[in-house]
């Protein structure tokens, strides 16, 4: 019963546009995510047929079920694998089973079809008919492509060689090829199940769509570098990055969802990833100037999106187009903020941005706005042999679709720091350096008529009196005044060669130390009659004053 309740809740939230279907499934905290995901996707696909059946039989009036719960129960009763619940719901649905089956038969006769799939609208049938191949990424942290091929041959699969064109990805059952773009990707016939295979359970292979493998493959971080996976869960791209890095370096992974982060930790453990550092944190709140991220040079950003490119998560046609546009605008704004924040990391060289959306508002429009706000970065042309490119004028980016690339709908762009801009900045710094020092030295000479002595050279008698270490002889005072005049000329000449910024910093630190010293002396005076305590800083200053007086 819990399965149907969760599925009904997810369908209701998806209808209200409270989140993408995949996100809602993961957020449900259901024990069997795979079973729930399949039930939700299939119920949504047959929703038009199921609604007509429920209306024709007046099921809601007779059972008083919630609409979305009735959809799930009717699907599993007539089209799915049968009801998996017991109790009052099963008894109630079995009473109406014959009427529902008769209504389904009349629909088939009326439309002159024999299969349930033929009752679907034309657009849904086309999407369902375009079944995607089964893509399997070999985890090179544990095995090699050749070894996996040997295991598959032992299980009765036939290797057809390396694919060279899109038509080669149309395979028969128990046949597999090596992908033409990604060398660590194997392609098998649609609906080939590996969930119970020992290679999958042992983490030697990862079931991942080809389009989802592109971001990490294109980022290509070298071993030993520091990388950030901004929106990491459920972890397939993170494990891919670790495999490319050969588990050397540091891989920082962030995600806000604790449930998905726990699932991700299990996946990474099974895949043999050891260079990762997971953080339950919003990426937008990560300090880009933090000490632990000072060496980050590569960032993979796959933020939340509408999911319109996924086969079973395609946006259903909504009558309220204004709400859809507002949702897309909100997502695009969030994605742009993530991009701008990622580019603030001081040493970032390359960033890959990807979404599983087909809407230009989340793809090319976001990239265009980011480039305008960050002129120090540029787009990098990707995979010249890829059949589908980004919309004009962003043809350097990649797009993926079922018809063109035999993958899920996807978008990938790579931003790289512009070397010319960096060189011009360095030249500007080198050119402006001497000018800045001359101007600073002029200001220093004009604004500092008094002596700029360091704190060690200043031991005023008024400050030392509380500690009782002053010397009252007039001869020594005259010598001090003469020495101060000499040091004034030398320090003024030295200040001319020091930039004003450094002089300002030294001056500020000198006054801070003087203030600390004064506070220390006052505290010691207050406590001298009570606890006879002394401060380390105060004692050091007293000893220094005494030594300086003896030296004079």
C-alpha cells in the first residue's frame, strides 16, 4: 500500500509543478526507488487512457478514491503486473475489475487496435517507440574494457566491434559494441537488464546514459588536480571524474539533499572512489576564497533543471503556459547564479555546464548571460564529429536528443579562462607597477611629515612610566632626540622606495600593536595589587624598554 500512496503523491506534486519527477522520487525516501520510479513513469505515460477509463466507469464516485491514487491502482490492475497490495484496496479494485476490463476492450474496438500501447497519443507512441540502447560505462578504477568484454562473452553476448556510425547502435538481443565517441562506453540492446549482474553489484560497470557521460569526459581533469562537482547527487558523474583522475587529487562534491547524498556515498564506495570529499551544503554558500579550494582548477556544474530531455520525465503539456514560463525563468535564474559563483573560484581554468533540458532558456540563454557577465571566459568548441550542435550563435556547445544521437535530451557547454585576457592583466600589472610606486612614494612624503618609526624604535616615556622602567637623565634624552632626527631622514628615504599600500599596512599594524601594548599595561596595573599576574606581551615590552634604556 505504501508504494501506491507514494506514487500518487509524486504524481500530484508533479502535476502542480512542485519539482521534476526524478527529484520527487528521490525525495520520497521510499525503500525501493527503482520500483517506485518505474510505476510513476508508466502511470504518467498511460494517464490519458486511464483517465478515460475512470470517467467512463465512474470509479471515483463509487470508490471515493483520490484521483491520482485511482490512476496508479487502475494502471497496475489492467496494464501493469497486477496489484501488489492487499486489504481493503485490493478487495475494492477486484469488485470493479470486470467493468474496467470491459471499458478497456471497448476502447480498443473503437480505435481498432489490439495492444494497450496503441491507445496512446501519437506523440507518446513515437517517444515510446524510440527505445534507447542500454549504455554501460566501464569503471576503470576496478577493471578494463577488455576484461568486461570477456565477461560478457562468457555470459553469451556477442561483440560486434567498434561502432563507427549511429546506425551501428541499433543492436539485436545479446549483441554489444564499443561506442564511437566515448572509449569506455559499451552499447547493448534496449532493456538489457544488469541490475542483478555481478559486474554491476561489484561496481565494475555503471549503468549511465551516454549523454550523462559527456560532462566528465569533456572536462577531463588530469590526475592529482583539485576538482569540484557542484550538484553531485546521485554520483554517476562524480565516479566518472574519479576514474578519469585515477583516484589521485581531491574531488569536492556538494549536494543539499541528505538522502541523495547518502545514496551517493554508497555508490561511490561500491565504485572504489577514494579521492572524494562529500559535503551536505548548498554550493551557492560555499566560500570560493576558502583555503581548501584555493587549488581548484576544474568544475563540473550540473544544476537542477526541468528534466524536459529525459524520456520518461518530459514536460507534460500544461494549459497554464504562464506558470511554465515562470518556472523556467526561476530555474534559469538559479542556474546563472550557480555559474557565476563557480567562476569566482580564483584558480579555475575550465568549467563544464550541463543540463538534461531541451529548453533554450536553461541552456543557450544561460550561457550567453554568463559570458556577458564574465568576459574573462570563453566557449570551447566540443567534439567536432558530434551530430547535433547548440543553437546559433552557440554552436560550440553540444545538444543531444533521441532522434539525432540516440540518447536522452541533453546540453553541454565548456567555459575556459581566456589566456589573452590573463596576459593583458599581467601586462597591465607590470606596466602600472612602477607608476604606482612613484605616486605612492610621493604621497608618503607629502602626508608623513612626522617620523615613520617602527614600533620597536618607539618607547615613549609616558607609556613606560606605569611599568617603572624609564630613565630620567637629561643627557640620554638629548641623545635620543638626535638619533630620532637621523632616523627620520633615513626612514623617509626608505619610505620613498616602498609602495604606499605596504606603508599603510605597516602603519596600521604598528598602531594596533601600540593599542594592544597599552591595554596590556593597564590590565597588569589593575591586577598587580590583587593577583600579581603579568602578561607575556607586557613583560616582553618591559624587558625591551629596560634593555633600550641601558643601550642608550
